[in-house]
């Protein structure tokens, strides 16, 4: 999951072109969006499930393949889905060396780096914890936007949300117990992955906003570049598997086609139909579904501090998105 930095708010998005969704909404209201065959609430629920189960799929994928291989497969399958969508809509890849240079950085910060960090983190931490760490992205985003975005002004409510959110992180990690039983390296990787998203979106806002290219075109190019990056890294640091375990391979295929490719298309459709504010609410369901899937399917243990801390994290993240009334 990625972030669009939009008018004093960090909105969870999924590609370097989500600003196109905002432009689409600003068009003449006399031309309403075509009626969708599937109600947006059902698509919202499906997106929550797909992204929530992504952490379980990562864990299963690492049971048979190296983390870089999991990430490469995820990006490859996702790119195939977007390439098919571009072929159907007769979309072309963006043009211009400048756009491709910025997309290369965006692909690393928004796809290659966080996907790889999550895959490595789940070698040593439960998928439930990885999903909760992912929910800290709005907190990191708000903190970074205060520094990097001059138009973003702090308010008491948002600062309180930031403090509350990181208190929730400490609760999840069991700080009062000295973080005993916690794999520090894996947890740090998951938190760094969640930090990479807002860093990437601040970069995207500064470099790719207003390019005129379509959402699908920029997203397809971004995933293609991330796939090429992982292809190079995977060939350098891993060897070709001697055998291909079926269940982990199916998990990677599902992670790429559903959790990356199709999810991007569904998310953009939601933003265009109901707006980014409503669409971003999917973020608050992901850790709940990730925790439930990890416990029910993988048999991961869950202490009381994990769900309590997760609720605090989500409450804090919600407060960081509150804007002054005059700016709404």
C-alpha cells in the first residue's frame, strides 16, 4: 500500500498517479461516473480482505522461496495484470526521460524496498505483527509531512494523534517488558517498510504531480521498473531454486495478481467513485484482517497487548488525518 500526499493530508493510495483521481473528481459534475456493476462497498470489502491477507501470503511464500524471490514474483505477477489492463484500454507507457527517472525512484521507495523489507521481516516475526506495523504508515507520513511539506501545518489534534499512535506501537511491542521475546531486526524491517511509503509519496508529489500521464500508465511503468529492479537484485543475491514448492508459489501468484495488480485497479476505481477520503478507510481494516488471518490460519499467537496496541495505533492514525474545518 502507498500514499498520496494531498492538501495537508496523507491519503493511502496505490500508485504514482493517484493525483489523476483527484483531477477526475474535479471534472464537470454533469458527466457522472458510469454505474459500476459491483457496488463500491463490496469492492471496498474485497480490497480490505485482499490487502489484509497479503501478509499471510508473504509468510507462506517465504516458506518455500527467498524473500527477494517472493518480492520479485509478486511484482512480476502484478505487472502482468496491469499490462493486460493497459492492453484492454489501449494505454501507452509514459514518455520522457525525466518521468522515467522519477518513476525509477518511486518504484524503489513504494514497491521494491517496502515489499522486500516486509518479506524479510516475516522470516522472524508473525504476519500479525507485520500487518500492524504497516498501519503505522499514516503516523510516519504525518510526521514527515510536517518537515518536508511547507503547506502542512500541525494542529493539536493531529499532534495528539501522532503521540497516541506511537504509544500504540510501544504497546504492541510490549515496551514495559523490555521488548522481551521480540525479534528486533524483523520488527525494525517492518517499521522501515511502513516508513518507506510516505517518503516515496512525498517524493512523488514533488516530482510527478501534474505530468498529465494517466493513472494506469504511470502505475504500469512504476511496477515494471520495480520488477526490473528486483530481477537484478534477485539474480545477484539468490540462486535459482532447485525445486518449486507448489503452495508457496500459489501464494506468491495470489499476492501479485490480487494483492498488487488487481488491488491497484480496484483502489483507483474506489478513489474515482467515492473519493480518496472514503477509499483511504481501507487502511484501518488491514491490520484487523491480517491479525485474524494469522491467528486463524497460521496459528500465530496473540497476546492482549497486540490487539489493544493495534486499536491505539489506528485511533492515532485516524486523528492525524483530521484537518482544520476551514481546510476541508
